[in-house]
């Protein structure tokens, strides 16, 4: 317990860094994931291929490798990117591929009749997607999106452990560990910090599910 | 219907090509050891001692750095583990008549490695200090390094006082984490796992300076001569000691005996010239302090 109380500042600042990191990365992931899902279900074959390429790229490159590409790689290429931007972008891009796949499956679960009805009522392709199909798709994928979000919160630990070296929960726990040598305690409290975030996310998604999910 | 399959195939092709290019990187641990076969004239130790246990398994596991030339590094062309620390490790193994097996021990995991028995001995540019001496046993110092600052040439840093607001890289779990927090409280620390990450970070400009032992920084300058050491007084002196399980007095005495012989017999000076002297042009005598003197000075 002293490990926590003596180093409360470290754990708190780590938790704040991780919270901002996952918050920003979540926004990136949802926005990009939705756009890519729209490409994946579009009528145009080249657009579908483009979406597929995006998903396969970011889903098949390990996050750690992606971090090395976006940070030292871009910097050496002359892009003046800082650690924060690199961390958010890499975690967001990586997660967006999963978001896109889940949304695509959600869209596939909306029956064809919905789309056809929309089209025959005079809605355009984009309007059908935005007003009829995607809202219904979102309702079916709230559960899987919650899982992805929890996975993302845990994956954020890789950002601090990599060369991007943000001072996140895991990093602060390791700093505490290197000062106190209380390995088990330091990482136990890191786990509790992550649990706080994941339980918050779980509660948020439960709330969304209770409100919007389709009951069958 | 799904455009997925051709893409997957494409990726598979890329993967196969890349794997083809990466092949043949066979792991070779230790390597190049003249001391591989147990000699007949080595002293046999009782089985109850750590030395006897090591002799029974015919192998001593030594944690070293893999990325800190000239102390411990993996030679990129031969894959052998080499360096000043590695040479001393081979001397210890030779004295026991066993094969040295080198494993990577980074600053952050080397003490847990000792405590949980993953390694018998750690020789990884580890500074002796009282906090660590609470957790593990140390040999007498086998090298004295000095804490310095590395920057890009004409980087504008003139000493530890001018680090305020600058991004400074050092290894998580190293003594510099504390030293920098004390001596440059307004510097922004970037804490990474390995010094090669610090080198990458100063090269790509995401940090302004690297601070650690002079000899490690010298290794970076050997790799990249656009870097320089900041002149001025050293931040700290860092006596390196070998680490082993706390309370194992016999093993500690044995290691100090090997070290004495290593230093007086001229092997230390030879290793110094081979790994440091020929690059820095400087000369240094083996350290004469004992462990207790070092710990008293630090307390």
C-alpha cells in the first residue's frame, strides 16, 4: 500500500497521460474507422479495395512496429512530429482498422430491404448509409466496439514502453519500480489504474447498449 | 464479392519476400570463447557453493548489455557478444572452467534477473549504489565511469545547468534517472529501455541531449561523429560492479579474487586498451577502491 501512497503523484500523472492518450486515440479510431467502413461497403469496387487495403495494413502491422514507423521514421523523413502526436496517431490508426471491420459487419447485419427501401424513397447512396444503415449498424456493434475500446486502453501501454516513451501508467509504474524495487506492488497498482479506465469504458458501453441496442 | 482475398495474397507475397531477405540471422550466444572447454587445472568447488553449482551445470549465465558498445554489444557481423564487460565475464567463466552463456540484461530488468536466478552474474555497466546494494550483492568496482552529457555538435548546451526545458534521454532504471531529477529538475526526461533508443532519439531530434556514463556516450560518438560530449565537470562518478544474489558471500569473494587477478595480471589493461583506449586516446588505471569504500562514499 505504501508503494501507492508514497508515489501517488507518479501514478496520478501516469493515469492522466494514459487517459488523454486513449481519449484522443479513440476519437481518431472512431472517425477514421467509420470513414473506412463506409469505403468498405461502398458500391464502387476501387473504393472497397482502398478500404480493404487500409484495414489489412493497419490490422497486420504490430502496434510496436507502427510506433517505430510513425515516430523515428517520420522524424528522420523530415516530419517534425512530437511524441504525443505520434502516439495518438499510431494507436488511433491501429484501432481504426478494427473499428472499421466491426462496423462493416454491423452494416452487413442490416437487411438489404432497409437499403432498398431507402433508395426507392429517393434517398441518395450516402444519405441511405448515413441516415438509415449506419445508425442501425451502430446499434448492433456497441458490444464489439466496447471490446475494441478495452483492447485499445490496454494496447496504450505499448506506446509508453516503445521509443515514443510517453510517461503513461506503465512507464510511471516502472519508474516507481526502479526506485523502490517493489515489482509486484508497483505493477499491481498499474493494473488497478488500467482497470479504472477499462471499467469506465465498460460502464459507458453498457449504458449505450441499454439505451440503443436492439433487443431480440 | 469480397476484395479481401487478393489483398491477403498480396500481403503474403510481401511477407515471403521480406522473410527471405531476413533469413540466416542465426543466434549465436557467447561465441568466440577460447575458454569453452573445461580445463583440467581449474579449482573444483564444493557442490554446495554457487561456484560448485555452476561447475555442475558446466555453464555460467551472465547478463550483459547487448547495445552498449564498448561494454556489451552484439557484433552485427558475427553476432558474437563482445565488449569490456563480456571479456571480464569470460575470465570468470575460465576461472570456473565452464562455458559463459551471455543473455541480454537491460537496466530495467537486470536486478530482477539476479533476484529470480535467471542469471548467475550481471556485468552490465551497473553502478554500485546503496539502494541496489540492499537488493543484490556487488563485487568490488571493476571500472569507474563518469556521468556526462551528449549533444549534437554546437547544440548550445554548456553544462548540467543549461538543461532546463531541454529534453534529455536516459535509460529507465539507471542511476541517471535520479541524478538528472536532482541536478536538472527542470529538464524534461525521456526514459527509454535501451541506450540505442537514446541514440536514435538524439539523431532524429526528438531529444536534445543524452546523459549517462562517458564510456557509453563515447560508444555513441564512435557510431556518429556529429555528436559531442558537453565540456565541464562530470555529473557523477559511476563505479561499475558485478551483481549477484544478495548474501552469497562465497561467490562474492570468488568474484573479487578473479577481479584482483584480472587487474594485477594485466588483462584489465589489455581489455581497456582494446575497448576504450584506442578510441579515446585516454589511459586509466584499474580502480583500487573496494566495495565498502564506494558504498561509504555514496552514503
